C-alpha cells in the first residue's frame, strides 16, 4: 500500500534551496571589504543547514516507501536514481563549462580533464552535491544493511564518529600540510584536496538519521508530538551555539572569511545545528503550527527547488557582473536585493522550463530528471 504523501519533505526542499542561494550571495558579498558581519552571519552561518538537510530528506524519502526487510532491487533503484541525478548532473556540468568557455574565455577541458572534473564535482562550485548524492545511491545496499541493525545506541556512536571525523577532515593541521606538500600533479593530492566533494562520510550520520527515522515513522511522529517544545529549544540552542562560535572567531581577530570557513556545517556545532534544523523543520511542516495560506508558497518553492538549485549560479553571476560593470560595490542593501532578484528570476525560469517540458519532455528529462509535469524532482 502506498504511504501518504509527506508535505514536509517538499517544503524543506524549498527552504533549503533558499538557504543555498543565501550562502552563495553571501560569498559574493564578502568581496566588499567592509561587509556587515551580522549580515554575513545570516547569509553564511544561519543557512548552513541547507546542504546537509538535503541528505536528510533524501534518505527520508528513499526509505519511506521502502520495506527494508524485503528484497532490494538494486538495478531498478539505480536506473531510476541515475535518471534523476546523473542525467541532470551531466547536462548542467556541460552547460556551465560551455557558458564559461563562451562568455568568460575559459578553455574547454579535454577528455582526461573532463573525467577529473566530473569525478570530483568541480565543473561548477555547487554541483558537488550531486556527486555526493550519487555515491549515497551507489552505496544504498550498505545503508539498508546498517539501518536494519541500527538502534539509538548505534546512532549515538555514529554521531560521535561523525563529529570526530568531520573535525579531523576540516581542522587537522597535519592533514592540511600533508596535502599541501603533495606534488600538484599527484592523484593523491586531488583525492584528498577534494574530499569534501565526494566523501559520503562527511554526511553519513544525517543521511542515516533521515533513513532510520523514516523506517520508524510512527515512533518519530510520537516523538515530535511529545517533545515539540524540546525540539524548538534544541534548534535555537544549536543555532546560537554555531553563531556564538562564529562571533567568537570574529571578535578574536579572525577575518569574516576565516569565520565562515570555520563555523560551517562540518564543525561540531554545525553538526548539532544540522540535526536540530532537520528535526525542527520536519516537525514544523508536519504539524503546521503556522498560517495555512503559506502552504501553497512552500509547495511552490519545493516543487521548483531542484531546477532553482541547479540554475541559480547563472543568475547570480549575471547580476554580480552587472553590478561590477556599473561601478557598484556589493553593499548590504544590494546583496539583499541581489538575493531576491536571483530567487525570483530562477523560480520564474523554473516555471517556464517546467511548462516547456510538458510539450518537449526532453527539457525536463535533462534539466531536472523527470519526464512529466506531474512528477517532482528529487
């Protein structure tokens, strides 16, 4: 029997897309040497749940309609998921390489370089997410086996491993200098330097947490109902912890860039914030203690989040170049204006392309991995 639709997954997808755009607008705003540190905190720290929460809801959706005690049809699963993720990944990779070649005079890479770019997800700065997601899909039998045996104790141990692993990967001076000293043409240097782009271990806990909660959906509902206030408190406490770390760094003499490169989703406070945000937003959108007239907006954002995520750098780069060529510096008001222009433009483009795709199905197939208007991109 098909389970009821979970609106929370769609709504979270839309909120996360908005957060990712905020992170990238914030990166442009950092070009201003007098950037407001509080606005940077909003763009770059508050939104840090955006990428890992995608893994949470992806796993939740995967396991929600999957009986882990039945035979897993790996081939059929991969066929569907590769169509949804690999095809758009290849399309958008070639698209951005072509745009950079035509409009920014970047040389188009040869076959061997293309292979390296595709493997590490560096054809454009935001496409690495799809590479990690593909690795999660390829390893799906491993995740099923783990979730079958998982309990609260093993989840707690996995969380401790996640915090320790991410800390070493992100902050270990030994690892940093080891990689820096490797020859530039060394394969090992690329494998280690781009580890954040394809090592699923950086997000294994939040992915498996989403899958485990999905499998135990009834208990999760009971938990959300019983501890709703505690969930809210943990979310705000985890956010304040991450913001506190950011401000501590800044007021201790770190630059804004150093601050956001430290207070991110992989630091210990960031891992806890990711968990807090995932549970909080799922609870919020499940029990909907907010005006119901907002639901169509959240649904609209979620429906077009995949295209918006993949296409937004095109609009952000265009608006940023237009500002620069007009002699404007990215000030705080202009950064906020840029954010809303990028968001509205890419959503409009998503609607247009989705409509065109109903008449020319290949448009939706290559851009968001679906073949009809009724499907939601995943």
